[in-house]
């Protein structure tokens, strides 16, 4: 059991180090030799887990679609919003998630491995379809179209935000939902949706505790 746990930890170290290189250098410039320089592992030790850079890229992409932090809500539309806010909060802090996007927009990597965008579209469409059945969407709102639009817009906001000094992805994605939701959400539901840029922190339990008021 201890050996198995060590193997799992080693594999994690490799994947995260590779993700950092994909983020910093891009797919083409990332090399196995460069990766070995970053981690306390021999070439043979690395090849025990991954035999090529291609396998490393696929391992990163395998972790792209995640629902970590997502919990059941009164409105399915809130869960859809939460998914976008959670990813915006986690991605800048988690190299593997960030690298999965980097590989998806890299022309060469995309040609070799494809992307996980279709999977994200499917996840969003499923939540939106449940919202439609519950009467949470306006009559003209089509779940598959909305999901495609959000995945494209979300990715575009990420790429632009990375180039703007001081820009905060959580706040920008919050603004994106504020602009999008009035066009698709039933009025009664819209009034109850939380699009705060701090919502993901609360869902993950990482928000700073509120200090108790001081007595006079």
C-alpha cells in the first residue's frame, strides 16, 4: 500500500511539473529532458509512469473537466453559474487546469489531442436542460446553444484577462454571467441567482472568516 501511495504521489508530481512547463513554454518547447531537470526523478523513473510527452499532455487534458466544489442548489441554473465561477477561481491556482486550456488553444497540441471543450459543452448543456425542464429558462433559450456560447466566451475572457495587468478572472467571469443571464433566465429565478466573484471561495470553504464585531 505504501508503495502504491508513493507511485500515486510521484505521478502527481510529474503531471504538475509537466503542466507548469506547458504553461510557461508551450507544448512544442516542453521536453522530457527539461522535465527531468525539474523533478527529483531519473529518466527511467519518469518512463515508468509516462513514456512520452504526448502521454503527459493527455494526462493533463484528462483532468480538464472537473466539478470539484459543485454542490446541489435550489436552481439548476445556479449550479451552471457555479461551475463557471469555480473554474475561474481554481484555474489561476492550479497549473494542471491552466495547462489543459493552454494545450487546447495550442494549434499543434490541439491537432494531436483535440480539446476537452466538447466535454465542457456537454456538462453545461445537461445542467441547462434540467433548468429548462424546471422552467428556469426563458422560452427562447436553447441549452446547447447557450452552453457553446459560454464555453467560447469563458475561454476568450480567460485569454484576454491574462494579458491585462491586475485583471481578476473571477471578477471578469462574474461580469460575464451578469451580462448573459438576463437574456436567458426566467425573471423570478434571475432575482435569486448569486454571481458574486467570491461565491466560489464560499463553495470551496476557502473564504476568509468574518471577524466578529468588537464590543464597545
